[in-house]
C-alpha cells in the first residue's frame, strides 16, 4: 500500500477545470453547451506574440535560461511597470515563472509555517485557500461583501490580522466577483498594514489591466511604506490571452529573491525559452489588443448584469474589472451548487457555483464573460427560461 504524505489530503482543487471537462464531454456527445465556466479570454494570442515565439525557436533559443528568467524579459517587465504604474522596479527582483499561480505557490510555501495564519479573500480564487491548507499555516478568510461592490474593506482586514499573521493575500480586480478595490480604500489598507510591519502581502493583480468605467487600478506596489514586503503577482495569461503558454511573474522583496530562485531551480528550472521571447513581444509590441479585449469584456459585462437583473430572483452587481459576473441567486430558491449542476446538465450552460470560491460564495454563481456576446445572450436566455420553467431542486441535493 503506497503511503502518501498526509498533508496532500488537505490540498484543494479548482472546480472550473472539472466543469470544463464535463462541458467538453457533453459537447462531444453532441450537446450544445455554452461555456461560461472557465476563466480564460476567448481570443487567440495576438499574432505578433505568436510570431516572436516561432522566431525564437528558429533562432535557436532551445536551452535552459536563468532560473528567474532572461534579462531582456525582466527588463521589459520593469519598463512596463514604470510605464503603467509609475514605479521603479529593479529587474533583478522580478522572477518569471510558469504562470501566475507559481508566485502564489512560492509565497505560501515561504510564509506558511506552523502557528502562522494567512489571510485570504472569501470568496476568492480557490487556489489561495487550497495552498494555505496544504501548508502548516491556518487559513483565515476575509469576507468580500456584495454590498461593498465586492471591494476589500480595510477595516475588515484589520479585524482579521493577529500577531500570528504571516501573509495577507489581496486580489484586485478580483476573481470570481469582478470587484475592484478603489484607490481610497487601498490607501486606507496601506495605513492599516503600516501597523503590522512584519506581515508580508501578496498582491494578486493579474487582472490589473482589465478595469471599466475609467476606474484606475491602484497597485500595492505603488506604496513605498510597504514596498519592502509586497510580492506582486502578475503575468501574461489574462492580459494577452496567453493562458496556455504558462508564464507569469512576481516582483519580490529583494531579501527574498534568492529563496525564490532556489524554489524555481528545485521546481521547474526556468520557463520555456521561446515563451519568454514571446513575453517581450507582448510587453513591447502594440497594446491595441489589450484595449480591444477589454472593450469586448466591458460590453459583455454590462449586458450580463442587465440581463441577469431582469431575471426574477437574480441580483447582479455590475462588475468593475476582470471578466466575471457574480450574481446572487438566493432569491431564485435554488442552492448555488444544485443550480450550477442543473444549468450545465439540463440547460447546457456551464457556470461555477459560488461555493467553489469559498464558503462565503454561498448563494452566488460565477459567469465568465470570456465568450462571444451572441453566446452570452443565448446563455442568459437559457438561464431565464430554465428558472421560469423549473421548481428549485431539493436543497443540497448535489
Ligand atoms: C486571481 C487569479 N490569480 C492567478 C491566476 C492564475 O493565472 P495563471 O493561469 O497565469 O497561472 C488566476 C487564473 O484564473 C486568477 O484568476
């Protein structure tokens, strides 16, 4: 009998991938499935980025690179951060990794010790809690409230910090809610954090360029008071429609870079070389693609929120960033898990139950707007028809 390490039993999952597999299986059986489940842009990677990778392969970039990424890529990231956020970042503190998730993994491995607590947003990206549970630290949920437009609350955060807190994970613009924490609240948050100088902060800003209504994304990297303990998580997946290329980056406090480098060397050696050259093309090339994709997400989120709000029992906050809507479905009489399951199996619409993003996602579902407006219109039509024709299933029946 194989004896697996016990902590593996505490590792969670990302149900969006399970729903994707089920949606694909149903589609393969000939069912017409509209997928609003998975969180990846429905656009192809812009051609000039693809070409840069092809050229890199033709030019012979076939070998290992430095563990933290090639210098020109880290310089390009630094220039991009200067341009977008007006911050100076030493390229030697930028660590390029295979996807945004890896920075998360490393941060939790570094700060997740026995006796420590790590604060994470609930509802939030499911991997935060999964990793904290896997580590010896205790997960402490920070409630993200619908009535607050799904923004972080500095006061609420302050009430969760204790002397045992080693790391706080913040995410704006947010998955799964589409919430954006406004600059005034971020400033308040920073003032709170100044009272706890030994706490590290993981700022997941992977949707930082996808905001609407002229809202400015305030980055935690912009505050010198906490700069020596902020880990910025960002990457190419969402901004440049590059989820399958597997590349992201972290900006780390200088004192931690060598440990991150060691983790990278032990884990994956480096990100594949051609992808790194593609990453340079993405950052240094024309940015119209980012604006065009964001404009499409903008149009879709307005439609989704309006159309969902017209369905009896549904209530949807207008998302301010990212590409998700997180409607409250408790007024329909359905439990969110039963509803998500029935929508996929019976109505042919893949969505994710709010509780897949934490206990506080109870009564909500997540819809991704990474699908065409035409498909979204059909999907929301199906959801409305389904709800008007079916009695709610028995609670907790799935
Ligand atoms: C909030 C958040 N952070 C990080 C990631 C991970 O991104 P990547 O696919 O680059 O690992 C995701 C992906 O959905 C996300 O939603």
